[in-house]
C-alpha cells in the first residue's frame, strides 16, 4: 500500500477540511508507525487548520495501534495500544510518531478516552505543576468547561487546592459542578470571580479583559499562566495592580515549547493511569466519524459544546 487517507486543508471547500489520499508515511529510526483509531480536536489545531495553506495536514492528538515499531528498538511493540501527539498531521489513518511522545494504554482505557488526553491533559498537568504545592491554595481556572479546564479542575482538586471554575455560559455550570470544584462562576471577564479571591494560581486561555482582571486578582506571590487568547489578543491593564502585590508572576505557556523540556511519555502515562483508576474523568462532548471533521471543527470554534470532540477513523 503506497497511500493512506488523511485530513487535508482545501480552501476551495466551505469547511476547508477534506479527507484525501496522501503518501504512506516513512518513519525515522526513532519513530513508530501507528494506525490511528481516534483523534481529538483542540481549539488551537482547528484554528491553525482553518488558516493554513492548501495541502497542509492538521492535527495534534491521536490514539491507535502500533503497526511498526521504531527501528532503533525504542517505544512500544507492534500491536500495542498507544496515545500520543504530533506537531501536525495526526488526523490520518497511519502516522509516524516519535516514541518519546507515545504512551501505552491501560486495558480499561478506550481509544476515545485516550485521544482526549495528550494536549489538553498535559496542558492541565503542566500548568498546575508550575505553581508547585497546591494544598489549600486558591486556584482560578478560566474556561473550566473546556477540554483543558475540566482536566485542570480535577487535577487541582486532587492536589488539595480550593478551585473556582469560570464558564461563559450558564448551561455549562452543571458540567463543572459534577467534577467537584468549590465554586462555579458564570462570567465573561472574571469580575464575578473576584469575590472568591485573591488567587495563588490563575489559568487563563481567554486573554483580553479577562486576563487584565486576572492580574488584579492575584495574591502576593501568585502566578498567572496564559495559554490562549480565545477572547481577545490585546490586553490593557493597570501595572500597579500587578507589581504592588509583590512577587506576582506571569507565565506564557506554549505546549510545543513545553514538549521539548518535559517527560512527555511518562506524564502522559501518568494521566492514562489516573483515567484507568477512575481518578481522572474524561469528558467527551461530541463523538463522531472523522468524515464529519469540518462540521465538528466549526462546533468547537463556535463554543457549541463542552469537553472534548473525538472523531473515529474508519478503514472504509
């Protein structure tokens, strides 16, 4: 077989994403060939895809079965069920994946569950770990009903934090309440969350006025981490409200920078183990065949869902 099918950017199509035949992947010595069973969509890779040039191959997360082990002997063996992530191109039937970004699935974890974890789960884990010990710390999680937010809320609570989750829509409140946070706030700009602060850690993916208010709500020595700008890219804030607190810091989190400095496979295995043990719940808002990738991508961008969107790759 010389070709496989993959999702490709085509600006001539209304939704810009189509399934086409492409060359069968060639693996480097440190890469395994994985037959993809499911992948999840992230707001970042969808945004990139809808702004990409014709012919580009989008996608970060995936879960599947090892079809060919890396020739250097690293990574899981043939037939192993795995999850991982690529910098691009994971929305395909077969992919070449670096073994240091692969983790094997426990038997009880499905491909759909595993596909939700790589980018969203690792982002949640690593942003929380930037603050260190969270016992009895006040943590504010903006976008709590999204893929990263739901994981972050659960992990922060397990670490002993007092967690406030922020959602933009009132019909998303129950989803966040079900995972056991201390308070859920409906707010466009965080103002309604001010009463529960100040916060030792704030995770923000919105930017704009939301991020400006976040700076004001930090405690002395607090940390604000931004990993997205789904609201607005420009931020105007009163610097005195930030530096007068003393020791407050701001960190820009880019998942692909972090991937070069973190034990990806080990940390992904930690998250998969927690799912298998029932200590971490995956939340799938939409589950569909990959032929609906364009439609589901629009639902995600338009905030018409909570949790993760998972698409199953068929062999037909």
